[in-house]
């Protein structure tokens, strides 16, 4: 997605060899017009799938997932990173490790919010090692729901997330695929 | 907003005398069509103000804020509840207490993301005691930005949030105002 690659190049900040900070348009300040287009692009990429629901994980995934939900006209469920006092009753739960924050979190979705009839498109802002996506897949498996595919805004193709998910037989579509970060430059794969 | 009151009545779950759980359409599963209308309604309510940016707080505020940002065609910034490793550099910070989760959080916004030229509409999912909103106002004051107003999806009018914010001279618009929760019923104020 050219508009997105342009935003990453021009408005992202490179930190070391593995991190590009996109706080200026994706996951702190959010460019609403760009996110709208991201939602539309996910719709185009997965229009062959019978998507009934979109699932993501707080907080970075909420905006692109919501815009995809708007494009598909389906509800969006975001997994929570800790059990709150108002989240009573039964939940599906999975432990997920964040390399960025260096913490384990319990990721939960209420059992009420998923059914075996659901065809779920997973959306997330980043794919690196695939920890979050694998956690969500485990939760969807617990619910007996079908994983329709995984849509990612920015993939770090030099990390193992994509191959790990493809080994599970799941279709992965990333709107921007970063081949390499280094010497102040970002190189993209043509997806 | 009638559509929203209807959703709260029909799809909300009452817990005790103070909590209505809206996990089925607002802050776990999200009804994208309803949230789109919520964004449009915030635009109508605040169209007299020169809004340049929308500010909210993760995670519950992100969806209504993003839809308001889409309606106003302005960027949205969400305050983070803890400082992550990729959030380097200077941040504005304020401590906020959550009665629901019974924890204090440090709420932060990067200094890069706000300027004294900004006219900021604060959006949040709930207004109860006004802790989160007061924290965001403090951050906007630190940045020298103008608070254009506060837009709330669901106000618990039996708690002190609104009066606390109005005492600061700030316009508060809530799309649903709950007068009373009890005996399995929700009563609304006509706003």
C-alpha cells in the first residue's frame, strides 16, 4: 500500500536496527484519513472470505481493526490485556509476550463475544515475532471459530512472525512489509 | 442520542447500582455502525468549535474518538497508560485513578503530539467521577493547548464528573446521560 509506505518513510522514526516508531500517524497520534484507507484496503484484500467478525488486541490494533470493521460492516472485538472488574464471567485466556514492552500479559476475550459460527479476520498494527497473533489464534481455536485470515498494517519481514503464522496454514496480508531497517533507512519488500 | 440509549437499554447489562456493562457494543465488542453514528453526532454537537485535534485515553476511548476524528477530519491522539520502551523522549504525564479497575495509572502524551495552537476536543467512553478527563485537561494545560470541549458517550449523571468539569468552565456533551441504575432498570436524563 503506497500511501502507507510513504507515511512510514516520511513520518516514521528509526530507532536502532529493529524499531520504526510510528507514533506520529498510527499508534499514538492517528491519521484518521490514512486509517480509513487502511480499512478499505483490508476489505479489498479479504473480500473473497466470508468475514463475520474482526478480532484485534488493545491498544494499537483497535484503530485499524475498527476501520476494517467499518469497511466490512461487521463488529470488532478487541482482546483485553488484563481482566478488569467489570469483565465478569467466563473468558478465553492466553499468555502473550511483548518483545517491545518486555512483559507477559494475559490476553482475554469474553466467551459471549465469540461463537463457532464466526469467521474471524484478525487485524493488528504490527507483526514481528507473531506472539500477539498466535495468542489470538489460540483464543479463536478455544471458541471453535474459523480464522479467515490475518491482516497486518506493518510487517517486520526480517522477524519470524509471518513464517510462524503461515506454518499454521493461515493467509497473512501485510499492507507494508519492511525488509530491513538500518543506517537511517527503511527498505520495503514489494508485497 | 436515541440509537445509543436503545443500545444501552437492550444490550447493556446492569451490575449492582452503579455499573452498566456495555461490552456487547462499546468497549469489548464494538458495533461499528453505531460508533460511526456516535462520531457523526459528536461532529454535530461541536461544529461551532474550531477543533484541530481529538484527544482520548486508551483503550475504551479510542473507538469513539477515532470515529469523531473521521467526522471532523482531524487527527486523534490517545494518551497511554504506561510509558512503553518505544515512547522515548519527553512526555506530558499525569496520574489518574480508575474506580472501575481500582488502580492509579500514569497517563502520558508525547510532547511532540500537542502544540499551543491546538484546539482539542476530549472524547471518552464513560464519564463517572471525571478522573480521566481531569487528567487529560491537566496534560492539555501543560502543553498550552486550548480545551474546545469534552464529548462523552455515556455519562453517569449520578456521579460528580460533569459538575467537576463544568466548574472548570468546560462544555460537556454526553450522548447518553444515565440518571439512575437500579432494580434492573436504567433511567436516562433527557439531555
